[in-house]
C-alpha cells in the first residue's frame, strides 16, 4: 500500500485499524509505504498513545528508504527528457550550452525527489505534444521546459506571468534610459511578485527568469539588451519575444499565425524560385503573406547566398499579386519586408561588384514591376544615407544602371496603362525622378483624355490627411494642386473632370460620384482654392499619409 501519507487523519486511523485486525492471517504480509512523520501526526493521541508508539505496536519491521542523491535524480530527469525530445534535438531549437546554464542556475532546485521528476516529465510530455505541427515544435524546447517547471511547481507565479508579461519583458518605455525612480518602482513591483514563490524556490525562480527573459536585467542590474537581439529571439522561438510569448500560455498556435512548420518549408524552398513563390502565394491572404515575409526576414542570415537569385525572383513574382498597402510609418508592409530580405541576402556576398551583378541580372530578367521599383527606390542613396559599400547592394555605377532599368520598366508598362491603379502616384514620381518630368507629363496628358481616366488619375493622386488640434482630430481627403501641376495642365484636368464636378450630375456618372465622393469633393476644393493664398493662420498639425 503506497501513498498512505496522502490520506486524511481519519482515513489513516481507519487503515491501521484494518491492518491490525487482519495482521494474523497466515501467509499475508502488509508492505506499507509512507512518510513516517506525516503518518505519526495522524495517529497522535489515537487510543491514548503517541503516534510513534501506536505505529510501533503494529509495524514489525521498518525500513527507511534513503533520499536519492541529486546526480541520480538528474539522470532520471535527463533520460525522461531524452525520450521526449527524441533523436533530433536540433529541430527543437536545442542548444546544449544554453541548457546547461538554464538547468544549473534555474531548474535543478525544483527537483528534490523522484516524485518531482516523474510529475514534471508527465506534464511536460503532454504539453510538448500540443505544440507540434507537421513534425515541428512551435516553441523553444528549453523555454518550454522552464515555463513548464513554473506551471508544475509554482502555479501561482505561472498564472501571474501570463497576465503580467510587461513586467518580465522589461518595459521598453524605461529600458533604455536613466530614470532611476521609474526603474525602482518597477523593481518593487517585481520583488512583490517574486515573493509569491515558495521560499525554497525563490532564488531558483529569479535565476530562471533571468535565463528565460534577458530583458529583466534592466530591472535587476540596470543593464538593457539592445533591439539587435530580437531577430535571434524570434528565429529561436524564445518566450522572451512578444510575437511568441502568448503561445506558451495559450497552449496553441493562434489562428492565422505563421507556423514554424511553414517557415521550415519556406527555408527548404529557397533554392527553387517556383516552389518559394508558390509556398507564399499558397497562404492566400495578403496579411498572411506579409506576416510570413516579416518572419522570414529574421532567417535571412541562414540562407545560402548561392540561392539569392531564386529568392529575389520569387519575391518579385509574389509582389505582383499583392494589393496596394498605404505606407505605415510605425510598422512594416510586405514590400518593405521583401526589400529588406533582398538587401540582407545579397549583402552576404562580400564583393560588391558580384552582388551588383546578381541584382542587375534579377532586375533585367524579371517581368515584375512593383517590388523591383520599390527595391531600387529604397537602395537609391540620399542625402541622409550616402553610398556605403557595407550597407548597399549596388556600387555607384550599378545603382545608376538599376535606376535606368526600372525606369524603363515603368516606361514600358505605361504603354499599356499597366501602371494605372492605386500605385500610379508612386510610379509617376519615380518615373519623374529617374527619367525627368517630360515623359510622365506627356503620358498623363494623353491618359486623361479618355473617358473616365481623369477621375482614375485624381483617385490615385488624392491622399488622406489627419488633422490634430486642441479640439481633437479629424481626417479628410486632399488633392495637392502642386502635384497635379507637375504632371498635367490643371485646366485640362478640370475640363475632363467637369462631368463629376457640376451641381447636376448626369445619370451615367452618378455611380462613380457616389463611389468616389470624398475624392471629388477634394478636387472641388483644390480647383476652387487654386488661385487663393494659403491660410497661414491655421493652427493644426497635419500628417499626410501619402506615398
């Protein structure tokens, strides 16, 4: 009979009465396993004697099982972990050096008995199974072991950790400054939180947090980790990265999130442009494609530079299928992610003349327009970012050739009006900057002559404006006549737009006026104010969301 010490006092007393009553049967031996001190307390005062005396009257031979040494417990634990991880720990983002640090400093004190080890392994084996998708673990196995130790041995702290991630992440608002009073206040909250750990585990919990969440060093030692660590944390699926943290506690991969299984497939397809392209397009949703490119950026350093052409061509092709995205000043977009990936992969080739040649070959071979133009525009040197052989893909002669190449692509696309759409403004400005204003102006002048094209032109040239003032904020659409004058005669444009601008709208134009009402109102204001001086007295802060 095992686990007698886990019974209630009345159950313990009843059990010993039953054993005592049946102890004289022949060929019957009772083997009872229990914590002696616990059972003695339950028997204390029973039938007027001490717990020990009562037990000695019943137990004929007692054996004290020695406490296992720590090395033996370690061996049992490691054998169990080996069985869970399997024969290929590499696919689980396993690092032997990091494991030794995490186990030695933060995990070992949790395992004081064989029961601790068995209980932990049983829970871990179950939860590891929840994170497998297509034979890939969607979390970091070492971090999962650490989080699971908290779940099993310190459940209250585990729950609070899930609800207070800002604290252990090292609040970025304070992590990189010297505002000691704010740091001290946060440290007090952290200490109170940590005090919820059992006294025997408190030191281990703090060390475990240091290993799992490097950001808390700003609280403990006033030492902050720079943003350069984050791509590596994301690539390794570390719990300390904000994009991965929640899955360790929700026990599932959020719907729509890019899985590690997909990223492994995408990396394996980098030597084949068709397979690479089809994997991305197979995601279906533009938002998912953008998320995948964002994730792939952190893996770029692992890509073989010999596969650069395949990846660049694959990305160029994918870009042609994506809808237009407005510029996001505080977040990325698919085109920006793709261009950064291309830049990072090509720069793995140290010889700038070679990477220039590879990039030019891709630009000249592709039939795509959007990503090639965006890539060259971002690579073009500016006053704030002069040429740098360490940062740039192209050498000085190469960037000029690249500009001529994509300018010609815009020119050729304009012949069939393929530049028309939400990206028209971008293409016109790049065409002007790269080839002069004459060609795009002639094209626009001819384009707006056809029925409906003048409206399509101002739809592309109108942008949203956010206005902030003491009374709050608002938005409206604006058509900048200075931009219009760059590409077409304003009087001609107003004439071609006249069916949409009058007080009375003919029946055949009413649907378009209803669809583009804000743009048409912006055009009316622009033409009306064209000869009026600007209002210099307006007290407002304007943020344009144009290209």
